[in-house]
C-alpha cells in the first residue's frame, strides 16, 4: 500500500488524464461530422409543385377590313363626274363616277332604230308567208336579222352602262385616284373601298401553335390605340399553307361586329396573347433529370439525403421541362440535373434549388 502522500498525488493525475481523453473525443466529434458532410455529393434539386406549362401564343397584326375592293373603270373614256371623297360612306348601287358616253349613246340610238326596222321587216315577211307569197327561207333570214339587231342593241346598252361606276356594296371610300376631266382606261383603278362592318387581323402563327387553333375559337385582343379596352375576337379561318419565307401560317381573326362603331380603325395594331394546348397544374421535372435504362425511364428522388430511384412516365416536353404523367407526387424532392455516376442510395446534400 502506497504511502498516503503518494495516493493523493496519483488521483489528481488520473482525473487530468480522463479529462484530456474526454476533451479529445469532443474535438473529434465535429471533425467526424464535417468529414461525413464533405463525403455527400452536392446536387441541385427541385421540389414537385403544380406548374402551368400551357403553350403561350403571342402575336400581333394590324387591323384591316376583311373585304377591300379596288373599283376599276370598265371602259375607256373621260370622266364627267366623280362623286365621293376619301372617308365617305357609300351604299350598294350609288353612282361614284360617270364617264362621257355620248358616242355610245348615239350608237345605242342607231342600234335601237335598226332593231325596230328589222322587227317591222320580219312582221311583213311573216304576213306574206302566211299568204303564201313569201318563202320560208326569207322568213328565216328576217328572223335572224332581228336577232342580230337585238344583240347589237344590247352591246351598246352595256357600253352606255359602263359609263356609270357604281358601288358594289355598302362600304367606305379609302382611296380616290381620279378627278373630273381625267381620261381613264378600262380596268384602271378609280377607287378603293373597305367594308368596315367586318374588321379582321391576320397574324402569322408558327406551326407549333397553329395546330392548337380552330375556327370558332375565342381570341382575346388588345389594341395599342385603346389600351383600356379588351376585345374578344374569333378565329374565322386558318389559311391552308405556311408561308415559304417565314414558315408561318396566316390565321384570320374576326373582331366584334361593332368594333368600327366603337372606334376601331384599320391600321390599329392589335396584340393577341393567349394560352394554347393548356397544361395547367401539372408536375414537371427538368428534362436532364430523366434517365433511361433498359427501356425504363426514372428519376432520383431525394429522401433523407439519399437518392432513391423512382420509375416515371413522362409526357409532353415544354422547353427545358418535361411533364410527368405518373410516378411523382406534389412535395417530392427530385434531383434536378443529369445524375451522371450517381446511383440509388448515394448520399447527397442539396446546394441549389431549381425554380
């Protein structure tokens, strides 16, 4: 048994040694935790939440009348009268211009006289034929002469009528190219008319969006000139071919029937922004997150900081996102990038979140 003095010196030394071991253990614990954290692979993740991945259509075009008429002269001549001016409304049948047709009227008077003479001759020959005096051949010649005279009279009636330039339908004059006294040629444009009751837009739409449009579909329209008003148009028709230059398909959109009465004018710029091929409240992952193995498509879900392989059924791609039809639920946390060499069960730590 050691002397009492030695015992009292040994006990404090044991306590000091024990305290040192405990302190060393405490120092090693954070280092071990840091080491384990460093061993986890840093990854980007995305949390599954409903998204709106509907395709967006955004196009613009000028408002224009659906029906525009280039009204031309049907005869050569000099204009005696020119009526309406730009901006005037005309109704169907209104005379817009008159040509000097005095020569044609004289020819018409001659043709009518010749027709009367031919008819008189035919009537005399028919009476003589009934009496057996005139031959059937003579009667046929006189009947043919009547038909020729009728045709001649109709020709000159038409030429006289060509001197009247009439509005083909109710419209507004948008251009006037002639004045009284000018000489014009047949088929020369005299006026341009626009039917203001039918205003349309004809934007070009890409082939990816146009397949989701159909005649009768409602279309929201905003006009730069009238920012406070929202109009609802309608797809009237879709042109059958895409432009060879732009690869865009023209879509004709009708504005409301009262658009012109409400102040809309041809030339106003209209904008159409709407969702097509609606895909609302869908779950989607970045396209790179989907892997393929043996015909199976899967993603890595992150559970308790470890990767868990989960098979999924992808649907439509929308840009950098792919809609998932089956396999995921709202709230799941999914590896947002290409897994590369990562495998099921690998430890990871999330350093970036994808929106």
